[in-house]
C-alpha cells in the first residue's frame, strides 16, 4: 500500500466513526437524512476505489507476449 492510499483509508475510517457518533445523538428524522448521505458517500468511495484500480492497472507495465 502506498502512503497516499493508507492516508485515504485512515480519513475514510475516521469520517465513518464521526458519522456513527453523530447518529447516536440525533433525532430519528435527522438520522434518516444522515444515513442517506452516508450511503451516498459509501457509493462514491466504491466508485473512486474502482476508478483507482482501473487507473493503476492501466498505468502498470504489461508484459509483452510475442
């Protein structure tokens, strides 16, 4: 893992912990909005992760087969 990806994972984990702590102290209506926002962030994170994997594979040197 590169330092950049380690930092990204640490930021993602810390933001998830903060969101979970916020969920505990909110009213039920606010919880629904926050859960929807968290779902959107999770989908965005998965899309970005997939994009990074695709870019990394595209940029990696490929062995030439005769």
